[in-house]
């Protein structure tokens, strides 16, 4: 251990990875100057407490929300003021909200159509031939000429004439269902049946443990069935996966809208570097059509948005995300009330942190603790358990940002030494570098 600096009054502590085998060390940084003071090869409570006790002059300690660090500071520096990091508070809340979204939303989020342009684009790219025929005839009834229809839809003149010559009364309204679609429906029905049984037993006053014993369902499954955010559809269903066709997605859908055959599409994208087969293109488009139709029917929506863009709204305003606009975000909040409630809690908490208002913080914690959203409630109860440090985060200007930057500095030294250095050598290089920098 290096000689304790008796002049330091406020410090930040944070952990950093030593090796790939889940071994961590702890870093101490002067909160006023940003200088790395000391390092130890552990983050265990007793060892960190013993290390901190040598710095009896320290009055303020900034840390993340780690309970082990909280206990270590209490044991090693019982008189020190503990401050939790504001950034980590908001990040932890957003992470919990993201977990909620995993159960609320499936692979893609279904919402009602927000514009006529979106409806037309979806029909042209993934709609059935019957839907395209109806679209062309609808545009003609609106007074559009064939040239205008060709410009709007991107279809060839021959395809438009073919669709206009079809008898609309002979067009079937029934969508063909694939074998995979039938299997999916059966799986969803089975899960929903299990959930209905668990909820019925719970309404009769039977505990979750007893439901698990009687039915043979896992306890976590029973908990999921009783959750207000439960959905029988697998969270991965409908998620787009990267493949050989994905980079040509927009071109393939556009060419399908123009009436090109799969062979013609294959010949075109093969010249652009595509290495897959014709059948792979056909299967990919069929899957996209099946997912779109299934999610539309199940959720009553006709427009699909990638879930990842909804998650990003926890961290960024809607104007900074090009893949979703304000109208679509408003439709998401209206269609999914639980998601609206989650965004409400997150945005309120962000406003509380910005205002540094402890009274508003206490009210937010009480409201969140009374919420029906388990993840939000758990986060609020966690704040209650560390309330003193959380309140201090609003009363003091210190944060763990300096420590996070110092951790990155240590990572650079580790890379320079190819990760093969001993801890003693790593510590010596870091502390010597800091000594030279501040002298």
C-alpha cells in the first residue's frame, strides 16, 4: 500500500477489471484534482474497508450504487459522508426499464398506421398480391392516372394494367397461413392457456408457491404469468436477424413491390455481391410477410417499429432518433399504457436529477414504490435502502465521473503492457504516471 496522502479530503472509488477471469481491483481518485491516489487488488468489503481506514483524513467518498462499497466505507471510514453517483442512478433506472420492455414488446412493436404513406409502403413491400390489387384500384378511384400510380407505387406499367384488369369480387380476403405460422399460433395458445390457469388459481387466493406445486409450472413462470406486462408471444418472435439478405433488404422489398420475380431479384443482387440462393430470398420475404401479418392481427396494429428504437428513447430524445418520429412515439404510448407509465417514471426521475430537488426525489421514490411495475418498485426500494447517499448526491457536486475516466486510463496501461503485467507493476506505472503529471 502506498503512503496515505493526508491532504486529501474527498475521494472517488470505483472498480476495474484485472483479468478476464472476473477478478477486480479498486481505484481511489482525488475528487478535487482527479489524481489517482492508490489502487488495491480487490473489491471485497473487508479488504476495501481495511484499505480505506488508512485514509482517516478523508471526509467525503463518492461511489456507485454498490452495496459492498457502501459497507466497506461504513466500516473503514464511519465518519465520512457517502455520495452515490447521479449518472449511475439514472443508468440503473433505464436498465430496469429496458428489462420491462423485453416483456412488453415482442421482436417488433405493432402500432396503428400513423400516415397514408406508411400504409402504402408496407403494402407494396410485404403485402399480398390481393392487397396490392386493392391498392392500385383504390388509387384509380381517387382519380389518379396510370402514370401517377406508376410514379407513386414504383410498379411497372404492365403490372398496373394486370392488377386493374382483375375482378375485385374474385379477390380473396383470407390470408394464407404457413406451417410455421400455425405452429406459432399453437405455441402462443398453449402458453396463454397456462397463464389463464395460473391467474384463475391466483384469483381464488392460492399463493404462487402453491400454484407452482399443483401445476408443475416453474415459480418464475408463474410470476411471469401473473405479471401485468405478461405476453404469450416469445420476446424473440419477429426480431430481425442479420443474414446474407439483410444488406439487400430495401432493394429486395422495392423490387417485390415492382412485381419482379424472385429469379429476377436474385440476378440483380447477385451482381451486387449476394452469395445466397433464390430459395433463401423467397424464404426471407415469406417470413417477413408472416411476422407482419401475425403481429398486426395479434396487436391490432398495422405499422411495425423495431424494439431497439423504443429502448433508445430511454436515453435520447425522439428528435435524435431518425428511425422513429413523434407521431409514431405517441402511437406507441397510446397503444401500450404500461410503456407510457415507464417513460413517465424515467422522465420524471431525469427531471428530478436535473433540478437536484430532494423533496421531489422523496415524492418520486414513494410514487415508484407504490407502482405495480416490479422493476420500478425494486429500484425505488433500493434507493430507500441507500437514501442517505442518494440525498447527498443532490446536495454535493461530487460524482464518479472522474473515477470512470481514471479507470479508462488504467485500461490503456493494461493494453500497453498486453495484459500480462503483474498488479504491482501496473500499480507502479499508474502511480508514477500520476506523480509526474501533477508535479
